[in-house]
């Protein structure tokens, strides 16, 4: 058997049909290689065997003893049960205690007379030594003679016991035994790291790393193994991304060089403010990309209110000047309409019913900006909106404007990717809120160009560098970290409605004060209401349930009615949510922007893109139901004008709860990058990486995109060198095999289209 096929060996041959079936169905483990890459999630510390008469307090111990008694007891408050087990080793006694769901398994197994090994940390309760929730292994169930028992005890005690990601049908003990059966195959592991890289960084050999991570003797073994395996994962992923970037540089694209005297220059000349240094720097990076004959793939991120839309619009105008069309893809109709309205307003007379700059021969007159556009003007282009809810006449006009080139800029939702939508010459795709679109949607729009269009991805919430290098690793990154002059500060406060109800009353007084001073306010609720039970976020719902809060999240419809009849009586209160007809939503937003609505009670449809400078206050109800980054994004809707902003985070969460801690973190800082890190630290890696990277068999098993910044950055640097020297990896077959194994078809598509 060759070394590759050893890892491809089906588990059924080594473990038997029953165990292999459970592993396949519940853990997605099918081959020897799958199981060897199923790493322990933690390790149980063990002491040497300790007599019960000599138990050290607050230390980890291992004891061999017999069960003397086991009883299920109810707690004094009647809420829940516990299992109390009394052990004896012939010299002393020791109490074990199990709570909650941890009661069921030991209750069945730890019967009086059973002999087992137990490991845990010694504590004292009611003046008795005890182990709370110890791990254990039944000796009489595993061994048939004294020699076997001695061997099992020696194996159990005095070392680090790996605890594997398990399932109800297959616990960690059985997985560990299965790993023992396949561990010899680790010697045949194919090493993906190039020899020069491996030797230059002094890495542990891959077979040795696999042995150490599964069966460590010391904590140093674990650290060495993880250090090597993290590099494998980071390097393979970064090579895949580097190859994607390299492939992009080989694609043809029309260069869209800025045209002096065109729409962009006219737009800049009419701006009532000066662009920030950051906006100028990022714009130059984008213009440099657009001027090349290969498609731009750039990520634009920055703080809330840093001017990302303005930078994107300048890029779109530059493309129109150069004879192309620009399409902006927004995740919701509300946001698409808001972008269309704000971009049209920003452009002013430039957003007239004029045609696209044609790709006429670039004579000297055209180069100087004297070329003429359709419609008889050299100073304008048509900006159209295309959404799924548009009436047929308006839709037909928009489609005709796109295919004939009458429209230089189109802003729309997923309706832009339908087969019927054709462009005259698509030159730039701007994707707003990338994480809300599926891979197929983004790719469908990009495929509508005669040649691959340039791509600019915008994210509304700042992303830590490690995540940007991983999730958006095939994109070059531009960061806007400077707020425009004149943006006002936002004061944020937590309102503990349950502990201090008068604080909530004061919150409504503050809203009324803002309105009386000529401003407007938002009130945000987690759900719509009217028997609708969708909550803002799974995390918030989970936290609320853990804290015993069974009350449904507050709803827009109920809250608006209560406010209009109660603390905000006399104010013009209206609602906005996703179930409204698009025309009604647009009408409400227009009237709110025009100052005809005092208080807008809404769901998170206002989370991104909504720009009403006169809105100065926001009250977020059940704020603990939202994620940290989402709260920061919502807060960014206020303080967009010259008046200071106010954000009140209303919550009934207990003061010492994790939910309140999150809210306090949001209130304490306006630094979106810091808040995004806090948010990500509380989420699973799969949530961070997106659907294509999540699941039981994520390609990242030990590498953390949140914590391992140095590893990812170094791996990216090495990957760029490798791909530059050997793009097809012809001289690195082991690395090519690792790519095939770790980046399956779905992930390749994710990287290819991201």
C-alpha cells in the first residue's frame, strides 16, 4: 500500500461496520485520514494515582475506586436534580457529584459494586472532599484480568487524556480507541509543506505532529503539534487564495482609466466638502486597479460613516467616464432604494437622463473631456433602480436603459442577476454587504460582462485583519479608518429596564427632547409582531433563554402603538419593517428623510445604508438580542449630521450576565474594529468563515482565524512566494494533494467566486 492510499483507507476496514457507520453519519468521518485529522478539542489533566486518604485540595487527581453508593437527589429549590456517588478504595471515601444533563450517563454506569478510574479536581463541599463532574473509565467493563486492569490504570493516570469532539452515539472514549487503531498510519502522512519551508522554520515532522496531538505526553507536545498543524492549515488555505489571486491576474479586462474633464471631475468640483486623506488614498488604490487590463478584486472596509458609498460612487463615475457601466448590488430593497436616492442626490444634475459615455475612438478631443454622450450632453449619466417589486413598465424601461447603454449606473437587488438583465458594457460590480449574498448570486452578476468586470466589495462592519486575510483572502484590501470632518460623536448608554424602570422612562423623555429640538429618532425592535416570531439573532435568543427570560422579543407593531398612545403621544410615529410593500417602505423612508416623521419604529431594515443626518437619537429595545457588530452598525444611523448622536441600549438582562457585558462593551467604545473582535470571539469559526467553510469538517481544525494572526500573515507571505515560483504546483505534488484533500469542490467554488 502506498502512503497516499493509507489515508484513503475506509474506516470500515479497520473499525468495523457499526462504528464506521456512526462516524460517517454523525461526524462526517469516512477515511483513516479523516479520523487522523479529527483532533482533540481539549485534554484532561491527570495526576498520578492518589490514595483517598491523601487527596490534595484544588489539584487534579486520579483515583481507582469502587462505587459504594449512588443516589439521584433533588435540589432544595426543586429546580433540577443531581447525582451523588460515594466511592471507596478500602482506606477512605470520596464523593462525586454530577448535575444537569451530565447525570444520565453516570447514573446508568456507576452502579454500586462497579470499579473504575476517576479523574478530576478536588474540592470541598459540606466539609467533604468531592470531584464535580469527573471523567471516568470503567475498569471491569474494559478488562478481564488484573494485568489488563493494571495496564489500563497506567494508561489512564499520569498523562494528558485527549477529549474528542463527539456525538450522542459515539463518546470521546470510543473515538480515542478508534484513533489508536489508525494511529500507525500517521507514519505515512503526506507532508504538504515544501522542504525548504519546513526546514527553514524548524517544524516538527508531520507524522510526529499527528502522534503528539493525539497522544501527548506533555503540554509541550501539544504546543509543538498544534504549532505545526496550524501552519499546515494556514499555508494550504493561503496557497489556494494566492492561486486564485494569480489566476485573476491572468484574466483579461478592459482598462478603465480616468478621463480628465469627465463626470468624476465634475462631481468632485461640486462636492461641498473636502475628501479625507483616507478617501483619497483608497480612491487612488481603486483607480490604479481599474487602470490595469486585469479585473480588480478589492475589498473596501471601514468604520460606520467613513464614506464608503462616496468612494464607491467615485469609482463608478470613473468607469462610466471610461466607457463602462457600473452596477451596485444591495442585499435588500430598502437599502437599494436608499442607495439610489442618496447617489442620485449626491450626483445632482450629473444624474440626469443622459446616456453612457460611448467607447468612441479616443481622439484628442475625447481625451480632454470634449467627447459627447448620448442625449446631447457631456455632463450626465442615467442612474436607474432595478428591484424585484418594480412594476412592469418601470422594469422594462430600466432593462432597456441597461442593454442600450442609456444607464451608466444601476443599483439593485438580486433582480440584477436574473437572466433577462443584460448590460451594454458592464465594467464594474460593487457588492454592498458581501456576506448577505450567496456565491452564485455574486458570480451571476460578474458573468454578465463581455469580459470579467472589475469587482469592489464593501463591508459595512470592520473586519479584523486575520479574518480579512482568510475570508476575503483573494481580495486586495483597502481600509477607511478616518471619519469625515463634521461627523458628531455618539454617546451610548445601557438602559437596565428591569432593574431600573425609571431609566426607561427617562429614555423616552430624551427622545421627546430630541424631537422638540427639531431632530428625529429611531426605535429598533428585534421582530415585527402580529404573531410573527422571528427574532433578531440566534445568539441573543439563546442568551435570553439561558437567563430564564421566556418573554418574546419586543415587536415593532406593538411597540409603535404603545409609544404613540403613551410616552410619545403627540409625536408623528410610524413603522418600517420587511413585510411592508416596497412602495410603502420607500414612502416611509422618503417622509422620514424629509422630516415628516418624528420617530421611526423599525426592525433591522435600517441597519445599513440609511442616511438621515437629522436623526440624532436611537433606542434599541431588547438590545441583548442583537450581536455586537449589529448594534454598532445600527448605532451608525445617528450622529450623521452636525448634532451629537445618542444611542440607548435597552435590556432586561441581568447585570452580571454575558449579554449585559456585551452591551457595556458596545457602550464603551466607538471603535468598530475592537467591537468586531469582541463579536468574533463569541462566535464559532464556521460563523466567521461563512457557510462554505463551516460544518463538522471545516478545513480549519486547529487554526483560529481570530487568534492566529501571526501564523496566517506568515503563511500568506510564504504562499505568495510559492505560487509566484510555481503557479500550478508542478514541483510540489504533496502540496497539490493537500489542496485537493482540504479544499473540496464546494470550498474551491467559494474561493473561486468570493
